[in-house]
C-alpha cells in the first residue's frame, strides 16, 4: 500500500507522463492567473487555494481526469461544457478531449471573482 501524497509534486510523480503533463498544464495556467495561490493536497486531491479558499482541485483517474473549479463557475459557463461529462462540482475530460486553455482560464476567473466577492 503506497503512502498518500502530501504535495502536488508527490501526487503527480507516479502518473503516466502524458497525464502528468496535462495536469501540469492546468497547474501552470491557474498559477499564471493567480500567482498567489497556495498548493496543498485536500480531500486527497491537488488543490490550489486563493485567499484561504480552494480555487481549484484536479485529479487523475484510470479513465479520465477531473477539474473542480466551483459549482458557480460550472453553472455560469455550462454552455461551453458540451462534450464533457460534468457534475455539480466537476468537469471530466480525457487526453483525447482536454479542456481548452481559454475555458480553464474563464472558469478560474469566474471562481476567483466569486472568492473576491466573498460569495459562500
């Protein structure tokens, strides 16, 4: 039984190179948009926090990856999520159908705006 990762780097290390690269792309995009994010593992997922609140989570599974901005951001940009499996909190995607940079950026901006407005 392997130990649970305690950092994003430790979470990403055992992943297949192409999956790791995809999640690193997301990590870099979010960090560029919010350079002050703090990295951690929360609920077993890589987490980028802004102003003390989770801005995004992301994960890798056997068949897909998931991006968790916020339910508000998913609802706001839902019309742009056709072609992706979604839940109230997550967007599932694959290497064959990745999330475009512009969509990730808009989801992050929407949630950052809600955090700045102290929306709960």
